[in-house]
């Protein structure tokens, strides 16, 4: 039996949907990148040893995924998925647990 109130379910569902979409999209694009690099450089890859071939292919894949693909996927997902609900950040306003924000983070006191 789920002990959490219904207010938490939409955010959890949204987060899960974003993670699944991100994973599947990144996997599909990584597959396409590996296939394209393997197809284009197949003749050159035959002459080098398998570990060096794997090093070159993984290096190309990581550079493309980290610098081009993942930022584009993140931007696309943020436009397509609904935004999380806006929370009230005024002092004294209650957060999702019911605590007020002024008591959520204790004030530092110096001696």
C-alpha cells in the first residue's frame, strides 16, 4: 500500500517518464553514431587492433554524446514534458512536507 499522498505521484511519474525517454533516445542515437562511424571508417578499422578500435569508437561516441546529443535531448525533453508545479518560496510559506521555509534551513550563528 502506498503511504505517500497523491501530490507526489505526478512529479514522480514525470521524472520517471523523462528518465525513460532520455535513456531510450540516448541509446538509439548512440547506436546510430556507432553504426555511422563503423560504416564510414570500416576499412581503416580493419588494420588496427580491436582494443585500439574500441578506444577510438568509444572516444568518438562519448565526445558526440556529451557535447552534442545529450544537451539537445535535454532541451527537447524540457520543451515536451510538462513543467513541475510552481512552489511558493515566500518566507513562512509551507513546502511539500508542510514545513515552513523559514525553518527549513537553520540560520548560521557565529560566536
